């Protein structure tokens, strides 16, 4: 199996959003442990404003460094590290990030 990974661009956003929505559909039919919702993406501030969302909170596994770097690059503020009860799955601590929508 050959895997080709390349940096995404702005033109890829709609494809990524569709992939995310398809994943939400899949999780909704089962147990949606992350609690993800369609249409709420960590980089879409304008959509959040239009829907009167005051802030976006993201919980990320503490070892998911690429996600942490992404959230921090979009000015999400680190709030705390907590145990969300997933240690039985090897996910002991999660970092909490929040971005206030202005």
C-alpha cells in the first residue's frame, strides 16, 4: 500500500469538511465518544459567529502533538489538562483548549 501525504491548502477545506461530516454520520449511528457536531470546525470562526457561538472548546489527547500545534497556531488558548476517563483505552490525559469568538 502506497500512502501519499501532502500539505493541505485552502482548496481542500470543503473535502475535509465532507470527510468530517461523514465521520460524524458514522459516529452518530454508534457511540459518538468525542461528542463532535456537524458544522463545528476548529478553524471556522465566521461560521461560529453566524451561529452565535461564543467560544469553541477542544479536548485533545496530550500526546497528539500535531493537533496541539494546529490548535495553538489558530490561537486556541490552553486552559488545563484533565483526565476524561479514557485511560482504559490508553488515553490518560487530555489538554483543553478554548477560543473565544469575537
